[in-house]
């Protein structure tokens, strides 16, 4: 029987790569007097559920009766005060017993391989003021119980796979100075109640699926230094009250669906970094890839707002939609940044056609296994009678210039096939279509016969793309 048990354990290790863990032989929390037994047992549960023997180092853990000597554990006044195990090879999930560390003040488990959900018991840690769970693989929703963390000052859950909505209970964390939820799959609106966090300096919600309008209440966060809501699906106009955020040094609203005029109150945001002078050379203001109105003749040197925008985000206007009328004699449509050119030959149209070109930071539709590369845009057209133009009489020629670092031999322009609800290779919209690639100049050219949404993707390896190389 003993041989059979050992064989099963060996097979488990080979199949999963995880060493079965448990308290070391002879270790018992009953023998620990430095901290309460329930806190010791919580630490043991963390060790067991995160593959403790596989950590970068587990020095002292379950070896000595003094948890203060365990790597990453800080003990103060007879209780576990801190737990710092970031980038340490933790693999598994956060156990519910973590809620028994009721005197914990700071915890960093970021940049590990932690999965599963955040246990709601974490809401019991009312003395916790710093919580770092960024860069893991956490799933599920953010527990509303986290609204009980009344001492919280720094809360970072960025770069996980969290979903669901942002709980309004986070507005109870009135001591917060920084809140980072970026790089997840959060949806729904931004709770207006978050405008009641008086000490907030940094708010990062970028790279999610947030929708709805920008809450006017965020203008109450007068101590904000950085606000990044980019790469979401936010719509509507920018509240003019955001001009009250005069301490802002960085404001990023890029890659959304915001529309209308840029508020004239933005000239009050005098502390925004000038173009290229922000953190890591970023602009202090980023409004790219929205649906904002570009004033005629921009930039007008006599207009204070336009002068301000040109200083803070000098190329924002290049990434907004524009319209262009092309007649039966043909013409050219060129994106504001010059990376996409569409040549419409004579005879391709039956009448004067009003085209709308919408540059996009990311495609509107999920791409599945196709890795997004660059140059996403929508192209639509209305003929002289106001009817949608779905196809051309003759192929139009699309030329896309892409960055040097994209793996170009697998690069293809795809279009969104609405009927199939899937992406398809755009070269197939024209019979016998072929790509022409100038690998030295990083230019991709192809014929196009349909109008829809387009994006460059790296194609899966099995896919064959006809290529003519210069």
C-alpha cells in the first residue's frame, strides 16, 4: 500500500509539476508563541495553497517556530503586520484563511502565478492600508467586501483577468490615495460614487471594457495627479467640470468613443505635462482614437484652447474621424497619421460618395486567436442619395504602413464579416486578390472590394497568404 501511495504522488508531480505540500514534519502552530495560532494557521494555508516548496525561496517557512524569521513575513507587536512575496513564484490561489490575518497592514503578492478569485474574506483585514495583487491571473469579480477595508490607501489589482463591474463599495475607501484596476476585463459603468474619495491622487482604469459616460462626479477628485481611463468603451461628451482637476499632470482618455467638443475649461489644466515631457516621455494629455470634433483650421494660433491642446497633445486631431467626398472620377483617402492610404480608381463609384474614416486604437470586435497588430479603422460610405455603399464596381487599393517590429511575413489585413460575426482576410473580398509586400519599407498593399471595419492581425501559422514580395 505504501508503495502505491508513493507511486500516486510521483505521478501527480510528473503530471502537474506541483509538489504536494503540507506542514513540514514536526511543525505545529500550537508550538508558535510569537503570534496567535490562528494567524500562524493562516500563513500555513497560504504556503500550502500557493505551492510553498516551489517558491523562489521559502526560507524559514514551517521550519522554525518564529514566523518573523520566515521570508517575507513581518511581525510587529505580536501579530503578522506585513506579507511581501511579490515576484516569488507563488502558484495556486489565495486561501480564505487570509481573512484571519486581522492585524495585517500591507501585503504584496504581485507578479506571481496566482489564479482563482479574490476571497471575500479579504474584506476582514480592516487595518490593511497597502494591497498589491497586480500582474497575476486572478479571475472572477472584485468582492464587494473589499469596501470594508477602511484603512486602505494603495489598492492595485491591475493586470489580472478580473471581470464584472466595479463595486460601488470601493467608494467607502475614503483614505485611498491610489486605485489601479487597469488591464482586466471589467465592464459596466464607472461608479459616480468614486467621486467621493477626497485623497485620491492616482486612478488607473485603462485597458478594460468599461462603458457608459464619464461621471461628472470625478471632477470632485481635486487632488488627482494622474487619471487614465484609456482603452475602454466610454462614450458621450467630456464633462466640462473636468477642468476643475487643476492638479492633474496626466490625463489619458485615448481609445474610447467620446464625442463632441473638447471643453474650453481644459485650459485650466495648467499642470498637465507638455508633449513628450510626461512619465517615460509620454504626453500629459492623450485624446487619440475617439470621435471628437476637430475645429476647422486647427490649430488656430489665436484660440487659447487650441494653443493649449497643441502644447499638450499635438497630434490628437490626427486620430479622430473625418469625412471626404469622392466622385466617379476617383480619389484618395489618407488617414491623418499617413499610415493608411485608400486609392479609389475612376469608375469604382456610381455617384458622389461621402466616406467616413474612423481610426481605432483597437478593433471593436474580439479577434479570437488572431493577435492584433496595428492599423484598425472603419470605412463607411453614403452615395448621393444617402444610401450605404457596401461594395465597389472596381477594386480599390489599400496601402498600409506598419512599424518595423511587427512580424511582417505573417501580417494580413482582416475585415469584420458582420454576417458571420468573424474576422476574415480582406484580400478575399476581391476575386484573385493578392498581397504585395515591400519588406524594406514596411508596406503592405492589397485590393479591397467591401466597406466595413478593418484591422491588421498576425495570422495563425497554418494559414497561407498569397504574397508577392518586392
